[in-house]
C-alpha cells in the first residue's frame, strides 16, 4: 500500500494544484473582463472618432458647396465685368477715333460759319424789291428751298433779336 505521508503529500499537492488552477481561472476571468472592457472602450473611441470624422466631412462638404457657389458667382461677375470692359473698350475706341477727327470737325465748322457769314453778308447787301421773283439764293446754287424772300431779308435787317436760320438743308453731327 501507499504510505500515508505520500497520500497526504499528494492531497496537498492536489490542493495546491487545485488552488493554482482556481487562481489561473480567476486571472483568466479578470483578463477576459479587462479585455471586454478595453474592447468596449476602444469601440466607443472608434465610434466617437467616426462621428467626429463624419461631422467634419459634413462641415467640409458644406464649405466646399459654399466655395463652389462663391466661385460660380465670381465667374458670373467676372463675365459681366469682361462684357462691360469690352463695351467700354469699344466706346473708348470710338471716342479715340472721334477725337482724332476733332481738328477736321473744327475746320469744317469754321468753314461753315464763314460760309454762313458770307451768305448773310450777301443777303444784307442785296437790293430790296417787293416782287416774289426777286429772291436771293444764299448758297448760289439756285436751290428753291434755300431761297430767301425780301421779307426774310427785311426781318434780318431789323434785327428781330432772334437768330433765325435760313430754311433748307441742315447739317447735324
């Protein structure tokens, strides 16, 4: 048979082994609970980060949409400004062309004033007769619509105070 001391030692050994197994099971259980808690903590952190990322994406998308609207508005304004600039450039070129002819227009107006003065001088020096056939043609070309009657000349000599232009062709710039 087996000696009693050996059985006692074996029982002690089994008790120690059993308590060691219980300690290991307790440690495994604690580690398992710690892993579950850590997993839940990390899942919460991942959820928070995901929510923050989603919020940031929504904010950035709104900023992008707003920027795109601003770009569209600015492009439209730029097109309008370009059109206005083209109009102003066209008007500037027209004005520049007109100003290039300014001296010629002055000479033309001066010549017209001199011609008018000569015609008026001729009208004032013309003899006064009562017959309608005695009319004076101011431009010397015999155009019937530009003729003055004796009454026209008399009213000019009296100086009616109003500047009356002879009937006929007019020149506009």
